[in-house]
C-alpha cells in the first residue's frame, strides 16, 4: 500500500514536471492573443493573469516584480507591458527580471526578422531583453469624406496642419484636428518635433532642454488651436469622446493602433484614411511613437521549462496567429503584409495604408530614449493638467522639463542642456 | 457607583470557597480583563508593533543590512517629491480635520437636542456612506466628479468643469479628498460623538436649563467641555488616518489615465520608493516620518488635554 502510494506520488510529480503551467500576464487587449496560443497548443497549460499592462506610468509591473524579488518566487514567466521604457527599468539591477533573449533563447533568425531598429528599446548594453509586439509610430489619420465635403487638401507639414486647423475653427466650428488630453501626447507632438527632453546622449547622461526651439515650435503651433477649439483637451478615451466627436474628427495625428482601436465608432466605416507623418518643412521627416508593447520572459524560469517559455514568447510576438488579431502594426516584418491585408479588408480605410505605415515605421526619431521613469506620466501631471486649468502648452514646458530633470537626477543621470 | 454596590449585594455568594468573596471577584475580574485584551494584544503585536519595528530597522539600514544612521531620512527628505507630498497632505488635513470638528460636532449636538426617534433616523442616514469601503467610495466619487457622467454635472458646470481633468486639477485635490473622507467617515464620528453626548447626566443639563441657559449656551458651555476628551480622541485617530492618505489619490490617478502625480501623498511616495525604485529602506524612512508625526501630534493633544487622566 505504502509502495503503491509512493509510486503514485512519483508518477504524478513526474507528470507535473513534464507539464508545467506557464504564467502569462497581459493587458485586456492582449487576451485574445494568449487565447489563440492556448487554442493552437491545447497540451500546454497556461495560467493567464490580466492586469493594467503597466500603462500610463502606473508601475504595477514594477510593484509586483519588487514583491516577487522580495519573497523569492511568484514571478510571471511571460509578461506583456504597454510601457516602452520597461526594458531599461526591469533589466536594471534593482529588478533584474527579464531573461536575455539573444544568448540562445530566441534564434538569430527570429531576432533578425524584426524591422531595423525596432528592438533598440529592448536592448541594453547589447543584450536583448524583450520582443516588440507592434510598431506604434504616429501617422496622420484623417476623415476623407469630410476633407472632400469641406474642399480641403490633406496637409503634409505641421505648419499646413495648423493653417488648416485655424480654417476649420472658423469655417466648421465643432470639428477638430487633434487632441491634447492624454499623458502620451508628448509622444504625438513633442517627439516628432525633435524636442530634446528625453535624449540619453551617453550612458547615464540625458539632454533635457525645454527651451529648445524644437519644443516651442510645436507648442506654439498648438496653443492657438486649443484656444480656437480646433484641438480639444478631452482625453480620447474619456467616456463622452465618442459621442462628442463622432464624425467630427477632421484629422488627428496618432499611433498606428488608433486606427483599429480608437477610430471604429468615431468615423464612418470607409471614411478613415492615413497620410504620411507631418514634416517641419526642412530636414528629414521624423515621427514619434506611442507604446507598442513589449513581451518579456522571466530570467527565473529554469530547466526544461525555459525552452517552452521562450517558444511561447516567440509565438505570441512573431506568429501571425497572434499578430493577426493584434490591433497594432506588427513589429515582426513577416506578419506585416498579411496584417495590412486584413486591415484593408475590414473596410475601415478609404485608402491604402501599407505604404504609409511601412514608411512611417522607419521614421521614428531616435532622440527620444527609453528611460527608467515615465516621461508620459510627467507630461500628464504637468502639461495636461496645466491645459485643464486654462494655461498654455508653451508655458508648461519649463515645469515639464524641470520635473523630468528631477526624475533623471534621482535615478542617477547627469542632466545636460544642449543649446 | 451606587448601582455597582447594589448589584454586588444582590449577587448570591458561594460560601463553600475558602477565599473571601471580594478577593475571588477581584481575581476573576483580572483574568477576564486579560482575556478580553489578549486577542487585541496578539493582533497588535503581530500587525502593529512588529511591522513598525521592522520599518524602524529598515529605515536605519541600507539594502545590505548595515546601519546607515539618518542617511535614508536625509536622502528622502532631499527628494524633490518629498515636500510637495507633505504639503498636499497638510492642506488636505487642514480641511478634513477642520470640517470634521465643526460639522461633526455641530450635527451631533443638533441630533442630541432633537427628538430621539427623528435623531435615530438621521444618525442612520449619516452613517450610511461609511458602509462603502474605501476603494468603493472613491469609485462612486469618480463618477460624481466626472462632468460627463455625474448626476451633479449642472453643479460642476457652474464652476466651468467640462471634463474629469478639469475637476481634478492639482489645486482642487485636497478639497476633493477631504470631501470624500468626510462623506465616508463623518457619519461614524457623528454616531460616536452622539454616544458621548448621551453620557452626560441629565441632571447637569436640567440644572443648566434651570439657570436660564438656552440650547446654544447648553451646547457650548455644558455639553462641549464634557465631551472634550472624545473630540481629542477623534482628532488623534482622524489625523493618523489622514496622514496615511493613499487609496484616493492612487485611484483617481489611475482613473484619469495618469493626470495626478503618482507621488501625491507621502504614503504614495513611500509606495513609489518601495515598488518603483525597489528601495524599501527609503520607503521605511517615510513610514517612520509619518509615525513620528502621528505620535508627536497625539502626544501634544494627550498631554495638553490630559486625555488619560482618570477623575
């Protein structure tokens, strides 16, 4: 009896060792991708945990990892984060969480399959700590039906965007050409303007200069439009944005995922169109990006489970089975063409998005670096709250920069100001 | 005293026991007292004293465990988020404690002077919001404060608030959090204060009325001085709870997609240090700051008002 019992326990533990449960943490948007994996791999046991995706500087992921580090277990095997700065933060000695992927866990072929530069945010000192889910570069979205109806031409420069915005304010009040009500709007307006407030020039040295004419040229364009009502200060995810601006968005600069995530319901199907990122007239056109999402694997996974976990990570971030249902433009090049075809077939767009997305993906300005603090969160609590209290964007820049400098210094960075 | 004596006399005595009845009663009383206190005492040690001691150890050491003196306190004190966080909570406490004393006492005194049945209904109504636990009450308030969905949108519109971002501007937050705290917590204190007022012997109030004191004079000169210790007790507890403000700014920050600094209150700053910077020692230093401030204020109130003196 005793022997039989022992035999049973042994067999059970062997089966358990063979079939580990892989814990995956994702935001609600990524749930279908994990479910798709489970469906395609019914023998793998997945424990999915839904959390806020570490969005908007919430730091939920860091909190959990810090606690897990403290007790020495409980780390998620795979985690998805919306915060693009997380590789810098999680790979720091304070957290020491993610596994190094380019030392055997993920093949060179897969890593080489990413669009050039897209893994830069995942790479710290030559070590790749995460895989990108999607590219979130900004493009210009516009309502093609409204453009025709009003007799306007789609602008190609920021100056042209502003002129048209002023025209809209007088000729078609109530219609908008953009929004500055969310804490990621620094990525939409300041990043493409090459504003130096988040530029790590060398290890532990950051360039923060709000007086940079590149910053003020953007804010000085936007301030009058806010005053005229052509740019709203409502959050695009506020409860009434959909009803207030239904078919009233003439244009809006935003990340690629706005297309599938924000605009359905706001723009009549078939009226949405995309155009190249706006330029500043001189110099090469650059753009910014909002999120994009990163997949991390835990460095605490050991033994045989390591290979399985790495294969799940790779599947979620690169297979079309996962990327085909993601609202974002896949970072893995092989998935881009079928993804675009799917988007085009959805009937949302009135023009071809492929050339615009492909070109914009290569134009993200590299002077906006991943840092351990949330630049967006600081932008939200300084500039956006300033706008809500009736102040201007330009006058809030100094406060924005000074708080960024405080964060940088408290994290051990030397702050420099390039003229 | 009278009633105790009469009760003692009416209790049947066990004459078979060798101890004198009084001695036996005393011993029994002592044991029962300890038994009653023990449950609380064990929990206090486990979840109050030990964590506080652990925080004090952490606050004076570095992550490696070696003693660092006041370094953690100096470093956190020099942090750019430290003063603003304490300023924020200071403003909140001024509003919350001020309104607590004035409005709670006012309402309790009013309830005490009106008919018993009506007063019971009012006490129940005042207490109701307190039934919502902290996080739930904040969620209720998030709807109240968002002009796009609030039942009070007309009222919010009068102030020119058109979206949640405009309602929760940094300058408005101490008042908003004080209103939330008042809404959720004042009812309980009204009930407690009402209980205290009921302890005042009727003879005293009747004597005052015979001497010609009106309702207001009775309230201010007889009732208030007699419940002074209860007021102090309320202030100490409300102050300690108020300095630990956390859930409200944290939830409002998340709901507004990050429009409030994640280090708005000292407790949030401690949380940030612990879980964003993985620096539990800095977090502990801020907790000890709060502990010291709470103890100091309590000590001042206790000694100034002779709270623990038994007449």
